[in-house]
C-alpha cells in the first residue's frame, strides 16, 4: 500500500492550539507554521499595528493586504492552515443541439454572455458567462465544452467582500469564544482553517470559512451518477445545471445564499489541544473526532498524511514526557524544540526495515533498468539520525527514495488506529528496492555523494552566501516543511516554499510572550539589511523575541521613522 503523499509545492501549514491541560502554565499557547512561497507576491510581511484604545495586534499578513491574518493580541493568538473544504461547485450544462452557447434551465433556453478580456502581451480571450458563473474546462475530470454539454463554475467566494471585516474583527477579539462569534457572523475567511488559544486556557479548531452550500442530501440528489465517485473521493460537487433546484443551498445562518452557515461547519473548543496540518477536520483532536459533516467540507474516517500523524504524535509524546525534552507539558522553549526537532516520520517507520532489505539484496535495478550497487546506501541509511537537520547524513538519500515512490506500507489504514496506520515497510513490494536504486542512481548522476549532509546541498542564497537549510518534504513525513527543487549537481539551491511566518506564543495575563521568525526575512530588496537577517536565524534554528508592550518595543527598536502629515 502506498502511503498517501501530499502535494508540497502549493500552500499548506501546521498549527497547534494548546489549552490549559497541555501547557505547564495553564495558559493557552499557539504554534503558527504556515507553508507559503519564499519568493513572489504571496509572501508574509510582519507588522505591529496599534490604535490606542481600539487595536493592538502583531503578526503577519500577505503582501498588499491590511491588518494581521496570523498573529496575536493581548488576549488570543491564532494561525491558519489551508482547509480541505470546497470553495466552489460545478454545474453540468445541457446545451441546445446546434447552439453551443445556448443552454437549458428548468425548460427555458438561456444564452451565454460573452466578455472579451484583453491579455497584456498576448491575444484577447473571450469568457462566456452563465447564470451560474463562467464556463470552464476541467480536463482532469474529462469535462469540457462539446456539442452536448458544458461546465460552469459556481464560485462561493465570488461575492466575498467580508474578509477584511473578518480579520479586523479577529484582530480585536478577546477570547477563543469571541473568535468563534466573529468568524461565525462574518464567514469571510476564504479558504483556511483557524487554530487558536487564549489566555484563559481555551484552544480552538474551526473550519469557519467560505464553503460551497452543498450538503450531502443535495449532492446525492443532484450529482449525476457517473460523477458521484468524484464527490465521494474529493468533495468536489458537479451538480446538474438543468434546474435551479440544484443550486447550492440558501442557509439562513449564512451571510449570503450558496454557502454553508456556521452551524453546519466543524468547530472544537477545548482545554486540551488541537492540531492541523492540512488534512480535514476529522482528527484535529484524535480523542474528540469531528464527524458527521458534509463531504464538501472534508473526508472522515480516512488515512491521514504522515505530516498530520507526526503533528499528533509530537503533541502526545510531549504531554507524556517521552520525547526527551523533559517533564510533560508545553512551554515556549519546548514548543520551539518540537517545531525544529526536524523529525521524519516516514524514516522512523521505514528505515530499519529498508536497511535490512537493502543489505539482503545487495543490488537492485533502478527505474531506467540500470543495476545499482546498494552497499554504501545501506550504510548511510543505517547511520542516519532520521532527522532533517543541516548536518543530517542520509536525509537527502531518503528524500529521493520517497520521491521515487518507495515509501510503501504493508499494514493498511485502520480507522480504529488512525494515528499509527498505515505502517511497516512493504519489503515484498519490488517498487521499494527499485526506488532506492533510482535514488542512488539519481544522486550519482548528479555527482552528489550519498553521505552528503543535508545543509551542504539544501541551501538558500542571500547575496552570494549559500545558507544551509534544515527541513524537508512533508510527503515523506517531515513536520518542518521546506520545499526546494532538485537541480542536479547543485542539489537543492533555492527554497521555493515551506516554513514562513513562525510563531511560538504563550498568552499570559501580562500579554503575549514567546518568539517569532520570518524565515525568508522581511525585505526582498538585496540591498536591505533585512534581506537575509532572519534567514540566517532560520538556518541556525534561532528565533526573535516577541516585543509587544510599548516599553519592550522601544527598548528593542533599532531605528525610528517619523511620519509627518502634509496638508
């Protein structure tokens, strides 16, 4: 059985919300660890925004957006992770024979509306609109525009102008309960979960975001039989476009028609803990599973990713005091140690058996048919610390093994043991040895030694300095995700995405206490002193203290800029 692999090139995230029963102090704590691009417009920038008596919030937001989207104020901290919920549905249109831009709804023939869109530097394009939304083509589902049918996109976020009000209200929330109230009222978060904790010791998981209004009953009634497996597997609903009776619901609890209201969405408030790593709502706390929600929100009772499983295991071991970090319970330092523990669950589950298999085989055929000597690979993997620290020898080889499809397990998923299954490397599957041989050959072709330390080939350039980078791919079980493309002899010289705005914060009666880090640094200007300062800290696994109250801010300031209003 092949363990489910994640797509790590897109946005993702980890987050912990720790309640009173999970922390040494009894205060709430949050780990924010969004995985976002390191270059381009989708970067976070840090700010501390104050309006005396009205607003005092610190954290980060995506470039060009106001407010704070991930951060904390005096009372509550929160982070976001990309949610599995569907933000749109598709409508399968029945076209009028011989009239490819005419379609039938409730017996009435309607005409598509064309709009010409000018593309800078290229030819113009025509967008055809319907009462449901624009016509689209979905090759992955075999859905196109032919003489009989077309497909329209019904975007639940198309009218979402609530998001700025949403985060503005969150910036001023005074508790987890207040966060739930303002998120429920606005339902303006476009595509992410929220994980939070407050100074009272409450923790929160909430999928209170824009979700297409397709409850299971509507899906069962309105999805054509041939497309029902797609909905069951992915949550994507392709609804009949021949009748308005199949429109997404008008939920009276929602701020607009066509989206699910807060009462239909998963929320868990607890004094224990919650964790989120881009799987669905189901196991945000494995002791309090969230079940019975619409399929468009996410799957339940299915295998979790290795990264999700490691996120859960790390909390369980910390609370049991079995992770080597001291007495049970979280403090800010132990939360940081867990974050940068750089564990690799895939390796913990598979490497011992892989080494035994490797040594018994001696050689194996790579994907291109070459016979590869595995002796050195066996020794490198046997000596590896199973982590993705900059000095970890074996991490590169195991990454390429995973990328080559070798991480396959013999014990299948068991819904009664969802955190520990699948497990046990399937040594009888020939693809396992083939993947190892392929990894050895690939690194050999690039001239990269099998015993190379991760930080020698996984780097990030800052003004000609190649900074060694720890972290790795989530799809082989790394919690501290860092994605970098393989470039032959150069290794992985450019981080594309991964850990970005890191927050480890405890909410105390005296205010937020903890540390932060922006992995790629605040400035993208190579001439700025802030182009690589925090990137070097990330490389060294160091953080920046949170300075929140006015005195701490003034004592920590390195420069001041006075803004003068001109009339």
